[in-house]
């Protein structure tokens, strides 16, 4: 009995996790190998994957997710600079930390709608540009296929960078004071301290942040697209998650939708393994 | 940062620092400011005064939002789903986390590691089979179906936070309780849980925020209008009042205030929860 007890304690959790994660993943894999029409389905092997990679819309979605990855270096740079600035002290540390983390708390639907108004043709951004004599730069930021994806990227950066700042700040505050003390005694300059102490101490957290942000750009941008552009204009902001959603729930094409899910999952799993490797190294340190 | 650095050299860099920080503070705050001031403007004033403070603040927009009771319904739905799933996730996770932290059994560490990895799996991958399950069980468009999904999706994080906290409870306390004849369930109720208040608050806040802001599951699983959540309602609201921006903003403001209140009340716990796992 007592040997079974631990399993009784974890049983409810395992049951729910099996229902919400394990069974659906297995089932979606099975569906990805089937052609489903009405109540009947037939095995088509890799047929769905072949037609997926022949679908221009899916290829566009993948290209757009890849392009969103460009936000990662920008996010890293901004969070790093602000994290270090805040760590180095100065007035208003708590205020800035609270403010910078604020966008991370506000829901994406709210953020998306507010930015939708800001980026409207007659919205604040364009009015400011016109007032500054830069009317030539005014554009339909979310309504033109040239700018829409870049605009979404900007909103994602706005929302996510506070996470990086708080992350880096938390790590820096746990660095041994003596390291900085020693550097000061040795007479190290600001740049030397930055390159020799601050950045190396942050290395593993930087890796963590980069991996999490890559995963975000590839598989957690549905909400932004759903609220701001619905994938449009045309397919200019179509992303993998939105493609899966449309295929499954608008066009009822379960096979291809399931195949796209498996592709997305595979990419995420590869990144997770990479991330697990990082945390193992953190633990060894 | 040389201690001998002349004041004349440090001052400009301090000013430059403050300027950069102030610039980013403005960038972060502006959309939030715009949201709240617009909610208090009449349509006419908004067109004349796009982002200044409201000169004639009005409450009309909020009255419009509440008209027809749809908004209140959505708000109540979000509260119900949030409370139900946060509570369910917490109860199930406390049991599991206690076992992972305080009991020895085969496959423990491997299983825990595997559960933690699930934190990052995008929900869209599971949505198609989950939809089929709910249809087969005839519970599509019901609260319980979505509560179970949310509880499941937040379980890995809850288990992770609680098990790492339970592990820090001193062995001596647990042992002495055991000698006094405490069984595991009582141990959890009268020792582990009361000692873990900070971790419990973190789990509740982070999960509440996540559920409140969730969109994909809510769009797919709650399609009947009287069951829609606030986040889904807002997107409908926006298209309905597309031209009356202040009314939409009033709705957005009302949807944001609860989470802002939680954030300001429990900032420390939020931050601890959201950076957990990265910083040791």
C-alpha cells in the first residue's frame, strides 16, 4: 500500500495531463496520416505532409514565422541594455521595473486592439508623423501587406521585452557582490566589468531567454494575428498556428491541419530539448 | 564605475541613463495611457483631442458598455472559468507536487522533468483532438470542458512551482509531525500548504492571469454568445463599435483593471513566478 501511495497522489495530475496533452498529441499524429471526409477516413501515409509543403499558404506561414525570428535579436538587445541600466542603479529603479513589466501583464487582445487604433490610417502614429512634417512616412501599418507583419513584430517586441528585463535583472541581483568588489579593487573600467563579469554571469539566462523567445515567435503568436489582422491582408501575416486554426475550424480539413500541428510540435520539441540541455548545464554550475 | 571617477564624468552618463530609461517608460506607458484616457472621452472630443487628457471627462462610454448585459455576462464567464480552473489546477497540483517533492518512487525525476517540458507545448497542437473529445462527450459549449482544459494546460507550471517550494520545507518539521502521527493528507493540509503561502500565491496569480488572457481555447470551445469569455467578447465588441473608439476603449479598460489590480497587489509574486526556472 505505502509503495503505491505516491502514485495515488500523482494520479489525478497524470489523468488530466494524459487527457489534455498525451492523448491529443497521439491522436493528432494519427489524424495527420489520414484523409478524413465526413465520418470515414482512410490511411494516406505522408500524403497530408506532401500536400502541406505544396501549399503556398502554408509555405508563406512558415516564412512569416521565420521572419518573426528577427524580433529575437532586437528583444535581446533592448532587454539586455535596460536590464543592465536598471541593475547599475540610479534613481527610480522600482518604478522603471514596474513600468517595463506592465506590457507583459496586459492581455494580447487588449494590446492588439489598442495598437490597432494607434496604427490606423488616421491613428495617432500617422498624426504624429504628419505633425512632425514626416507625412511621407505615414502608412496603413496593419492594412498594407508590406508593413503588416513588421507592425505585428513591433507589437510583440513591445509586449515581451519586459520579461527579458526582469529576467536579467533577477539574475544580476543574485550575482556575488564580491565579484564586482574585486573588479573595483583591481581598477577595472565600466566596459571591462561589463564584458568580463556582467555578460558572462548572464550567459545562461541569455540562452534561456533566446530559446523561449524563438519558441514564442514560432508557436505563440496566434493571439496577435487573430486580433490584429486575421492573417491578412491576403496572406501577408499568415502564421503556422493561424493556418492550423483555419484549416481545422473554418475549412474542416483535419488531415492537413493535423500534419501542420505535428510540424509545429516537432520544431518546438527540438527547441525544448535544446533548452533542457541548457538547464542541465545551469544545474551543473 | 571607477570610484575615483570625477563627478563631471559620471553626471552626464547618469543623465543619459535616466533619459534612456525615461524613453522606454514612455513607450511602455503610452498605449496604456491612451487606452484609459480615451475611455473617458466623448466620441466628439476624441476626434478633436486624440491623445490629450480628457477636457470634459464622461462616463457615458462605460454606461454603453454595460447596456444589454452582454458585457457583464462575458465578464462573469471569465471570472467563473478563471476561478474554476485556477482552483482545480491548484488542488491537483498540491497533491502531485507533494509526492514529487516529499516521496520516493520509481521514475519520479524522469516523470517530473517530462511534465515540466509540457509547459511550452503550444495549445494549438492539442486543439483538434480536444474538440473531438468534447463533441463526443457532448460537453462542447460548457464551462466544465474549458475548465478541465485550462486546469490541464496550467498544471505543469503549478506542479513545478509547488514541488520546488515543498522541497525547501525543513525535513525536521515534517518528521516531527510524522512522529505525532500525522498522515500525509493532514501533513499537506496543516503543514505543507500553510508554509508555502508565497508559492501558492504565485501559482494562483500567474495562472489567473494566463486564463483571463487566454483566447484560442475560448474562441473554439465556447461559441455560444452567452458563454463567451471577456477576451473573445472584446474582439466582437471592437468590430461592433468600430467607429466609436471610446466605447471600445471603455470595454478594454474594464477588462484590464482586474489584472492591473492583481499585478500591483502582488508584483513580487508575479515576477517570481514568471522568471522561475530561469534564475536559480
